């Protein structure tokens, strides 16, 4: 029996391969350093300066999570092929939320890299995001991938545009799952993940997400047969203050 491979899966495989080719041979700066007591040994640091050496999972995690590299972009380029694969396979192991991985991308300022470097990163993020919406076997929940992409780029708009293009039943289900995960924080006027990078406008991202959910999202949830309870909670995002709290469908959240 021959199983059909989802097109999005093919795209993601190609994107991962392109990262490997693009960033092959990259290293951290020769003078890069970090605290031996808190980060790792000189041998660990030497591996980041050795092109294409495989990093063990713990070292990979410490490398992308560290916030005090003198050249975070160089470290990110060094680890990107292995880091991206770990993300896709659900092995990134953040301390709190997977949006921390997006913050690592943001700290590397990848969008300012030359086009032949930034392009493969952008394509990987889009391919991973679309796969999370369309592949029933995706290892990472779509709402977590969305947060990574939002934090990596500082905007929601390209990822919401991708969602609008993915109109299948699985993508609809991912929308209902995400809305159910997000409604508590959004009804408390907060973004449903933590914004780490100081350059990002949390309020604009929240406003964009709410506007989209009240428009395209609400229509799609209704047409897909999402629960009435969830539809009402999304509707409440369009109300403010007393109008929201006094609505008969207010879920009784406490903040």
C-alpha cells in the first residue's frame, strides 16, 4: 500500500533541506564566549565553533536559549539546521512556552540577513506553520507553532494570511483548538503567549489577532460547526468592560 504524502510535508522537508544547505559550515565567532559556570564547558563552546558538528539535545537547547551571546545571529546560523529539525519534531524543550524559540529567532534579527539567508528561514517558518494546519501527524500543536512564528517575525499578518488559505476541515479544527486555548487570555485583554523581544508591539499583535478572530475566524468557526460556547466567547472579544462581563454568555473568568 502506498500512502500519499501531504504536499505541505513535502514543502517542509524541502525547507529543512534548504536550511541545511544554506547554513552548512557556519560557526559561532572565534571569540564568542559564555559563562562556564552557568552555560557550559569550554568543550561545549568549542563545538559551536566547529562547523556541522552534531550537538547533543541539551547543548542545542542551551545554545538557542542563551540571551547573552555577543553575536546571537552567528550562533543561530550555526545551529539552525539542527534547531529547526528539533522544533518540527517537538524536541526543542523550552523552559516555559515554545514562543521562546521564536524569541531566539528574533534576537538573531534574521529578517535583516541577506536575502539568500533570510529567505530560507522565512520559507521554513511558513512551511512548518502550514504543515501544522494540514498534517494530522504534526508533532507540535498549531497554536504553539503560530506563537513561534509570531515571535520570530514580530507580526501575525503573514501567518493569518496562510491560515485563510488553508480551508480544509483539519485547518478548521486547528482554528477551534487554538481559539479554545486563547480565549481566556484574550478576554482578559492579554496576548495568549508571552512577548519576549522588546522590539515587538504586543498590543498591536493582540489587536490583530482579535480583529481576525472576530471577522474571518468567527465566520469560519460558525461554518465549521464549532460549539456555541466557543463562538460566544469569541463574540465577547468584540465587547468591552461592563458589556463583556455582564453578557449572559460571560464564562465567569477571574483574572
